[in-house]
């Protein structure tokens, strides 16, 4: 089973039940415990002898997996300490077996008030799994606060079983109002990969995600709900170029925006379009048209009020503003029978203007929308909190409503198609949280969409992946700071995106 396939909780449950029905009792828990133990060993450089390992176990099967892992680790010489949450009902039959195994292997059981996280070499979170439906309450809320604090301040490693306790496996949000979740360095997730481990705050809580199918047969797995972005999904977007080609072979892109005080947005998007291989790039300004871009004189500068909108692709919105002039040029762009990328203020104008909405809905040419959560909220006429509460659903709704491809930006950007397809982007880091990086993404989308071999879907997938990968590569090369980079500028990102695009040529 492909680890990039992403499933919802209901799907995981169905696969799990089919697996249980086809196997002897306790088989899946035994396999899960072995997988947790192997993941723990990998986090301790395969040396668990005499290592102090704390397992926080819940009353459900998640806790049973933790207890079975405890037995395996104890057999390898680790000093195992278990705190098990008391159950209001009876333990499942499998969890009872796992608990008895832990007792037989002389694991030490510890009371809640005696836990000192700083005294352990590794903490395994097996408290709550994918079935959690409400916010974690005291005393386990306080326990997680203490664990997260120790994890951050003293770097005690944390391994989560299936999902970090408190994290919603479907949405990537923390479960419940005022909820809390465990911050893990690594999550060993079972049966199949889960959407919530890769978007919203889920990426921060899950850490590195390892998928273990528990050796369930392939025929139990049906079509996933979504997929993690990967170059194999967009291999038609970036092709080796023929020697006998010219600038007209690779499309014209016009980037439209640049109201007074925001001209830099058009410049950034235009430079990215140039670096992403557009044959000709035009920067179109509402105000104060420069004679040329002195860093890249290859870019042709035009005034919006007398520029025709003939091109292979129009990118409209970066620095556009919401003036009457902005509205009018957007209306013309929506009427043009050409591919469109709509970003920033173009989206804000559409959100409040019924006439523009009709034009967008009735277009037949390719269209990509690139909202951040606030712009998405405006398009949906709802709060940012609701958008972020289910980013996949928000992106799908916008895509269907406006008959377009949507890139809902953020941690684990969601790419959604009007036909229901969903891809979660797997690249990127907090370095992208700076002004102008969205303009760079829009410019890349425009350049790829202008090239004849790219559909809107392929262009969106390729641009989002390369955009994030460029930030990852820069972080690794420049600072090696745990995959993060503070102080990246959007301008620095442009040649790095070009590098990633060229790495994919085949």
C-alpha cells in the first residue's frame, strides 16, 4: 500500500474491521506493538538496553498497542514504566492480553503523580487514538502540558502511537474547544496514512510520520480519500524541451496588479514566471509603471489601462488592490478566453461582487485560485476558524463552487479539483511565512499553466510542490536548522524554485 495515500477515520475503521475478521485474535495488536517497539528503537539509535522508557497508555486499543510494545522493549533490556489510564468500562479483550504481557515482562506501573518526564530517555504516547471525540480533560490535560513543556525545554524525545493524543486524524486540528494535544517527534501510524497528520497544526504535533500497514493484504484497501503531493502526480507538467523551440513555444504570461505601494507583488510574481520558464513575461501595473525591471530587464512592463489581455495565461491579483480600476481589469480578465490564476485581491473582489462571481462560475478556460485561509473565508462567507477547522472541506467547497482548481495555502497546502480530487502538499516549512511568497507561487502557477503541456491541475501540483521544496532545500543548505529557516525572503525563493523545477526534468 502506498504510504502517500491518505484515508479518513471511517475508511481506516472499515479496513481495520475487515482485517480483524480475517485474522486470529490479537494479531493486529501484536503487530502494532512490534511496530511501536521498532520505532522506539530507531529513535534511540537501536540501543534500548537499560534505557528508561515511559509509556502513557489509554484504556482503548491505543493503550493496548503501547502495552504490547512495552513487552517487546522489556525483552530487549529496556527499563519500562507504564502509566495506564483507568477505564470507566472493561478493557477490550486484546488490551487485556497486552496488559497481562506487560505484567509478565516485569514492566513497572507508575502512578500519575509520580511521573517526571525529564527522567526518561523516551516517552511513548499511547493515550488516545483516532477515536477521540472531545477535548482532553484533567488530569490528562495537565499531564500533556507537562510532557510538552519537558519535550520543548529538555528535548526528551516523544513517540506517538497512531496519532498524537488530542489530534484529529481527519482535519489536523486539536480535538475540541480549548483542547490540547501531544507534540511528538515521530508518529508511527497504523493501517494507512491519515490526512490530519499532514495539514493544519497536525504537522507540528505529528513530527516525522511513519506508516505501518500491519501487513494487511492489499485487497482490503480501497481508493484513498486524498494523496500526498509527489512528483509522480504531475510528471506531465515539466518535460525536457526540444532543441528546435523558441520563446513562443513556452507561452506568454501577463501578471496583473501593482496598485500604488504594492508594485513589488507584481515584480515578484513576474520574476518567478520568468524563472519558471515562461517564453515571455509581462508585468502589468495599475499605477506607476516602471520603464523596466532593472534586475530582470527581460520582463516587459505595461500599464493596465491600455494593455490587451491576450496571453496564454493571466495571473491577476498580486498587489491589485480593491479600487474601481482593479475591479474593471479583473472583470476583463474573467471575460478573457484564456487560462487564469487568481490570487490575493482578485479573490477579495470576487468574494464581494456577485457579477464577478457569475463570470468566474461560467468560465470554461482553466483557472487556479490560490487563497490563504482569510481569502478562503471571504470566498465562503465564513470565519477563518471554520476554514481551518476542516481545510480539506473548505478547499473542496471552493473548487466545486467556482469550478476551478484551488490551492488553499498554509501548513500542508490543500490542492482541490472541482471533480473532488484532493492532494495535500508534502513540502515546505515555516520559512514560507513571509510576505511575497504567495506572489511567487502565483507566478510559478502562471508560467506552468502557460506552457502547453500543463493542465491547471498539474500546474497547481507542480508549483506547490516545488515552491515548498525550494524552501526545504534552502533551509537544509543554508542553516541546517531542523528543516527550518528564519528570515527567508521571497526574492531568494525564486531561483531555488527554478532549481527544483529543473531537477524534475525527464
